[in-house]
C-alpha cells in the first residue's frame, strides 16, 4: 500500500525506480551505518571497576535514540523525504548499533564480526532463494509473516507493561532453551521479512514507481538488515553465555 501511494503521489514525475538502483542505495546506506557505528563504538569509554572492565554509555545516547525513533516514524510515511530521512536514520541507528556492539564485544570477544558475517550470509541466502523463486511471496505468505511479526510485537509489549508492575519475564531473555528458541524464531522472522522487501522493490519497479521510491525501498530493506543483525547478535550472546 505504501508503494502504491508513492506511485499515486508521484503523479507525472519520471517513473525511473529500478531494483538495481534500490539495491545500490541500500549499499550506500549500509556504508553510512557502518561509518556511524564505528563512531558510536569509539565513543564508548571502557573503565576498570573492581578489576573488571565496564563500558560507559555516551551522554548523548538517549537523545540519539529519541531522534532516530522520530526520524524512523517520519520516514515510514513521508515518501518524498525518503532520501533525507533514510540517511538521517542510518546515521542515528548506526551510532546506536556501534554503542550496543561495543558492549557485546566487551563481554564476548569476536561476537560482532560473527554477527556481521551471519547477517551477510542470511541476506545472500534469502536473496538467492527469492531470485530462484524457491520462496514465493504470495498474499498468504505475506499475511503470515506480518501476523507473526505482530504476534512478537504484542508479546514484547505485554512483557514490557507487566514488567512495570514488577512481573519478571527473565526466562524470555535468559540463556535457556526457551530464550534461545525465541531468539532463533526472531532471526527467522527477520529473514522472512527480507523476502517481502525484495517483492515490494521488484513489484514497485515493474509498476513504474517514481525515482524517490528507491530510497523508500532501501530504507525498508535496511530496517530488515538491522533487525537481523541485532537478533543474531543477541542469539550468539545467549549461546555464548550458555
């Protein structure tokens, strides 16, 4: 629906969206994310407390989180502004990923490179499966993925609300078989979301979407890649902790 609205809003603008152009922009955004992550990583101060190394969060972390969240919401609806919002989001989210990755790497050395490699492998594997039409994105398939995503979001929302009342759901995050199983499902769900992104990009380019929708498609694809990276990072941490 978002792409259809983008096509309608495009009016008489040149309909030059292509899948190749979208993937090229995604690569550019990925480079920005990596550069911002390197900055965020460098801003984390490591101190020794009681003979143990601890990471100190930069003072601007919560401000970056708030601004990134706002940009993400705006970017989801402001199609014409996608060339601006997607870059701003890549900068903000990249810095936050760098900070989080530094924390994980301090506890589990080498885990960040493992998560990056796993994310790349998942992306290539899913793209190959989609390109060969081994995985076909039908309306039922898309509905199932979206319903599963909604279920996970509802679960975490309920857990968060109950935690405010003192209810402990630590078993969902602990390195237990259940916690690891949930993490695996989240990674799989992120991979399935990639197929929806590929289908949206391909169908919109074929329908003659305006050029600026390439940035919107790249923005969505970047969100899925970040989801997969964070989910894989968390899964590896649980496995290492266990």
